[in-house]
């Protein structure tokens, strides 16, 4: 049956067709698959690994899920445009270090320092976005350069020294748990997910981001200022990366230059893994905010399970690489399916 | 004598569209054949079948009397069918010789390339083509015309006895075309069968012997000798007679001041001396063959190409429209693109996501807050009015039929309440019922006071809908005619404008 | 005619970087005569030798219009395998080198295979590859270096051939000439660049795009492997972190050398001078006792600058063409 047939016949039975497409959408949705996989993983690990369900274990898994979700969301916000941002890690660390400096050296109050640090991240994103949009060069090479520049400046200014004198509230937030097992960082990341969902669903800007990402030419002709919208996407990425950096600061109680590895490269894998697993299209125009959360959850649940099974920490890295491979292969299959249905 | 290439009663359908219906074509050795047809007539589908990109549903392709099954472009090449595509298929930084010989750089991957042999081989072809350049030069330094010749050389060097040229003169100057024609003539005399696709009618009378015209996926004529035909005959075959003489009475002439006026407009896209005006409540047709610069003019009005001279007046005020966003949000100008997939709609998103895109900014509450329901409230009357058939407003756009897609791409501008709507080829790829409906809709819009600029190459459509017709050719305005719905008279005047040689 | 000379000068990728190199050396040695001491030259050449191989590894992939994020992790994996083979299994260095090269080529080929087979962007596949190869590396070593490197290998990495010229330049010179020859004379090399230049046209001309892409990645892996093993010789140990910091410079050098990131144009001499510029700047920071992390800032700036210059040059050339047409 060709797509046009569907629509022609559906005239007579709109309800049935709607339900069918809803069922279809649910069955093909990556969220649904992820929930199943998460449930499966939890059942297996909980029944075979005694330590898995201990409150502390659940707390630490949740905390890491929260952080990885934020890193994933940061990348997702720019994947929307069909581009990418290699400098998320560098922006995250730079913002965290800026926050550390404000707390330790500049004596700025905590509740002013947090928004300033997030703004700082957004500002770095603005630089990326402006150069990408103005030059027309692909975001890969621009953010490769900016990753090196941001990180280099940060190390130069900080002399690679960590800021450890944090207000107690910072570490307190990192340690906070609800009901003895739910990390505050996890709850916070779910709140951010809700805010981002609202952005994409309920605001003009969010809709314009999706439209410009899916088909920039059509969006431009329809009156969307795609250049500005793309810059806004990069700024959002910067802000979310800054939040992720602050969350890590809260977890460790210090802003450490090496918290994302050399040049912030260590964030790249979680940054792509969660959104791609969650069903964000790499070609742009479609996001999966809670999918990203579920993707991060699946990754961390499996990682923790494997760690408890005494699979070496390093082999888990290789496993994550394989997982990214599996995720993009699924993404490709989904893309093909959409294509066959004439949606792309 | 058997035909060098015979396409016999080929049919091809795509979901929802019958692209080719029983089409035939014969190319004979040593002659130049013209393949003509307006956009959407099926030319490109036919070329894709001959070059192995599409497989026909029905019918056969014969080379030298033998049936061939072409599964991919490689096989077409092996069967001796060479193509020069409209888009350049050269490696820009490679030398001319290397581009010509790309298939034969060596036997296997580790072969060492013999550049001397390659240059000698390539030079032979350049000589045949009268191309007097060093074959070691990178093709990126050649003019478009020279690149074209290199591609022809490349095709010939593969022992092609049939050569298809898809609009080879589209970006050539008159002199460059002359050179090309001389080469083509020479090739034909050497026994190559040539098929020449073009929109420039003068050219076919200059070099072609036979002609095939396609219209709506059918043969309007099949391999007919051009001798004895005049330009008007060919044009008539291309655009056809009116399927129905319009029943509409001429509408009262609006006397309001023009909403949009161009005075001596020129653009970076190549327009010059364009002057026209469209009033509220008026439907101004913009007629011209493909390549006349009409869609480009629409984009110029939207501010997407730079204006280099002249004035643009909106509601009497000289303005400078900087972007499509400006055009929509400041001046209420909308554009229904002819390219629905690339420029009109976001197929990946829902009907709601498409129909609302023009109004999001306007209807959003503070902080850009915008609920689906607000968009639905604002757009569903329009969707209902246009009878868009969709199972749900959340249906993915790509799942709708062509006609309904087109309705949505018009609906989004009506929802935005534009004062001027530019509609580019509204009936490409849609069924007759929707087409008639769209025509009524355009009239209705005009009756409500919208200024409409209608771009179409479909003469009956133009005569059915427009009040007044501006004729374009070569990125210029050639003339203007009042549409009194006298098909014979108006179409004659239009064709006269188009083919009137520029007084040089 | 003058036009022609002008376009040719614009087209020439290596003259600019070469002039910058000479200029930089002149300025630095004017302010700091010790810059050109034999020891400094030796250090400089050793760094150039290794980085040139890394840059060539990326250059091949840039030529085909892709990118290889896994370059460093392949180099690292081969480096520790090289160490392990000699320390744990007592392989003679020559055998270990051959095995190391094979591992590198196989790892590259695996990435190429997945990219060609699925059509997924090289970026994401090589990101996964980066993680997988790095994971295997750390899984084997548990982040501990291999110290049992034979004396001959250590000597190769640290002794001089003549005067201030290290032995390390020998494999680099051979590899550079080989890659130059590949791109200039061999069918496979021309095909790689053809695909980068116009994939569609290459496909229509019957070039087997998938096979060529796989070959390009295999060559890239081979060069990364060579670079990894040379670092083992230079550092005198098989360290698991080898390759971690190759990413930026592997792109910087080819781009400074005029390579177009969209593919279709590479320059081995240009890349060489790109490597030289980076090495001089790095060395100069040491000589002037400037914070070595400034290198990162300079590298990033150089990439942006080079991308800008390359774009400008394209515009200039097309303008010249425009006048001609």
C-alpha cells in the first residue's frame, strides 16, 4: 500500500487510521524499546547481583544518569541542526572552572555564580554558533578548533589547578538524596528534561529550531531566521554543557580541569550515545528529550551491572563503543523506514 | 536501417503519479534528435530510464535492435549510451585528461598511472571536439562550456554511439552554444546518434532533425521530422490546447494602489529591467518557459537574492526586504514554492508543524510560549476551508498525497493572512480535482483582497486563473497582456513576446 | 598569462606554509639563538617525524572526504601491542613491527568496512571506533605501560643518523614519499581523491566507492600504527596514553597545508610544512619558557586561520575564473 493510498482511504475511517499510526509510532518509538531494555537489564541485574539494588548503588547510578543525561542533552540541542559540537566537554569544564573561580577567588555569592556560569557556557556556545553560521564551514572543524582554544585558555588561566574551596551547598547538593536512594542530580536532570520538552513543544523558538533543523530552506522561506535559530541552538548546547559541568562539580565538590579528560574529549561518547540511543535523528529536525534520558539510564544501568560483575572498567569502555555502533545502526534502520514511508 | 536507440511504449508510475504512459522515442544513427516538454512532462523520467537509473514498468529499450535491460548507469554505459547530465559530473581538481580517462586509469588498484599515455589518449578526444586547451589543466579552470565538451569527450571515449545531452546550453552564452553545436554536428556526421534536451526552442530548429515532444507523460509527437514544422507547431504540442475553455468571466479590475511594485529591478541572480505591479485583489500571472527567471524573481522579492538596481515598493513605500522573514513578518508576503519537498514543506514534521510555521511568532504568548491548541485554533479553520484530507492534524506530512501536501503549503500562507501571495507552479504533481480546487481558491483569495502573483508554465492554467499576464524570458520582462480568456489571441501574444528576438 | 601564474600561485599549497616556516625559524632564532642548537634541531626533527605520520594518516581520510577520530586510539592500541609483543612474548622487533602494522591496517579497515557498509557518517563510526580501540588498549594494559622495550628499538628512537638528524626521520621520509606517490601516481590514490572531489561523478565513472573507502581507512590505520610504534621507540616504553592527544594536530597540519575538509584535495608537501609550523611553535614555547598549554590555543587558532585562508583562496580562484569566462 502506497502512502497516498493510506490517506485516501483513511478519509472514511479517520479514527482507525489514527490508532494504527499511534500503535505504529509506539512500536517504532525508541523510547518504548529503551523502556523494555531497561526493565530487562534491571530485572537481570537485580536478581543476579545482590549489591545492585542497595540504596547506595541506586543512588550512585542515578547520580551518574543525571550527569550523562545533561551531557547528552547538550549535544542533542545542536544535533537538532544536523551539526555537532565537539567542544561540549571543553565548554563544560571551562564553565565549571569559571564557577570555581567565582566561588573561590572572586567571592561571588553561590546563587549568582550558578546563573553566571551557565551564561558563560551559553556565551561560548554563541561564539561557536556565530562562527559556524557566518563562515558556512561545517561545525565539526569549527568546534574542533574551539575545543582546543577554550580548553587551552582555561588551562593557561587556571595553571591546571583545581578550585576546591566550594560553598558547602555545592557538595551538599551532590550528596542529597530523596527517600534515601534518589539522587538530587537525577531529579534535577529530569526537571531539565521537562523544561527542554516544553521548549521544543510549547514555544515558538523550540518549534523553529526543529523546523530549521529538519529543512533549513523550507524554514527560511517560511519566515524562520535560520541563522539566528542555529546560533540559539549552539547557545543552548553551551548552557546545558555548563550545567553538566556544574553537576560534576557538585558530585566531586571541586572544579577540576581534568574532569572531562584531555580537551574535554571524555564527554564525546556519552554526549552522542544518549541522544542517538534515545532516537534523536543525526540528520537533524527531530529530538527525543526523554529518550536521551532513557538512553543515559540504559547505558549507566548496564555499565554498573557489568562493573558489579567484575568486568574490568576498561573493557566497559570498549563495550560502550559497541553500544554506540549498535545505536547508530538502529538509527540508520529507522531512517530507512521513515524514508520508505516517504517522510524524508 | 535499425535505430541506434529505440524506446518502445514505455510506462512508468511513481506512487500517486503516472510519470510516463506508453512513451516511445527513436534515435537514428547520424542524426540529432530533440526531446522537448515542459516541466513535469516526463522528460527526466524518460532520460532516467534510458540511462538505467529507473526501470520501466512496461515497455522496452532497444540498442541497435537488441533489447537491453539497464539496471544501473554502468550498464547503460556498457551498452554504448553516454550521457551528459545537467549537473557537472567532473572531479574539479583533476586534469582534463584524467577526467576523460577516469574509468581507465589502470587495470587494478595498485596500477601505476601512465600519464603520457593518458595525455595522448585524451588529446585525441580534445582534438575531435575542437577544444584547444592543454589536457593537463585542471577542469576547475575551464569555462562551463569547455567543461561540457570535456564531459562529451568523456562519454565518447567510452565508445558511446548514443549520446544524451540534458540541457547542455542552459548556462552557455550564444557563442559557446554555437561552438557546441558545431561539435555536435560533426559527431552526428561521424555516426553518433544524439539526443538533445533543451528548453530553448530556437536551438532545436538550428541543429535538430527530428523531435519528440512529451506532454503529461505521453507522446505529443514521436520522432517527427522537424522539417515542415514551425516554432508555433512545436509550442502548441508542448503546452497543448486548452482542456476546457475557461468559463470565468473577466473579473472587475481592481483600482486600488499596487501592493507590490518593481521599478527597473535588477538582481544578483541576473534579472534586469524588471518592472511590474500587482494590486490588492488582482491575480497577476508571470508566464515564461522554464529558465525564464520567474522563480528566481520570486526569491528576489523575498529578499533571498541581492537587489542590484531599481526599486521595490510595498504599499507605495520604497523598501528593502532583507530576508524571507522580513518579507513575511513586516510586509505580509508569502511564497508557495514549486519545490514542495525541498522548499515548501517539512515532510518529517506533522501537518500541524507545517501549517503553523508562518504564524508561530505572531500567535505566541509572552516568552514565546505556544501551545498546540493555540496553533490548532488558528489554523484549523483554514485547513477545513481547504478541505485538507488527513487522518489527524498530527499526521506526518510525508504521508499525505501530493494534492493534500500542496493544499497545506498554500494553507500556511492563508493562515498567516498574507497581503501578497506568490504561487509558483501550483499544480505540479497534483490531481485534476485538486488543481481545479486550487484555481477556485486563488480566485477566492483575490476576491478577499489578497494580491496574487501566479507563476506557471501551464498555459491553460494561466488563462484560467490570471487577470493580467506579464511575460518573462531571459530574466527580463518581455511584455504584458490583459487576459480576456480568448485562448487563441492571448496565447499567440504570449508566444510572440517569448520568441521575439531581443533587438540587439 | 599573468592570470595563469597568479592562479597557479594561489593553487600552490605548500609555498605559503613553507614561507611561514622559514620566517618563524628566522624570527625565533634571532631572539633565541639557542633555538638552532643541534640538540634542539634533533628534538624538533623527532617531533616532526612522528607528527608527520599522524598527519598523513588523517590526510588520507580527509582526501576521501571523511574524518577519522579513531586515528589516535589505533596508534595507541598498536603502540601497546608492539610493547606487549616484545615484552611478554619476546617477539623480535621486526616481527613485532610487521604485526603492529597489520593490526593498525586491520583496525582501520574495520572502521572503513562499517562506514562503507552502512553509509553512516565516518564521524560517528570512528567515534565508536575510538572508544572500542581505547577500551581494548586499557583492558589489555590496565593502564600500565610496557617497559620491556629492546635496546635496538630504544636506540632507533633516540640516536642520530648523522649530526642532528634522528633515525626516526627515515620511516617518515619513506612514508611521505609513498603517500605522495599514492596520490600522484597510483590508481587507488587518484580514486580516493576523486571520491572526495565528487562522489557522484566517481560513482558514475564506475569507481568502486566502498572498496576505495575501505582502502583509505586501512592506509590511515597503517600510518597511525607506524606513528604509534615510533613513539614507543622515542619514549622507550609502550604507554597506553599514546595517541590520546593526536586529534587536534592531525587535523591542523593537513588543513594548514591546504587540504580541503570536504575532500578532493590533499597536499603532502603542504601537510609537511603544516607539521613543521606546529612543531616550531611547540618548540618555541619551550624555548621561551611559555606555558605549554598555550599550544592548544595556538593550534585551535591555526585551524580557524587555515580554514579561513583556504576558503578565501577558493573565492579568489573562482573570481579569477569568473573574469576569464
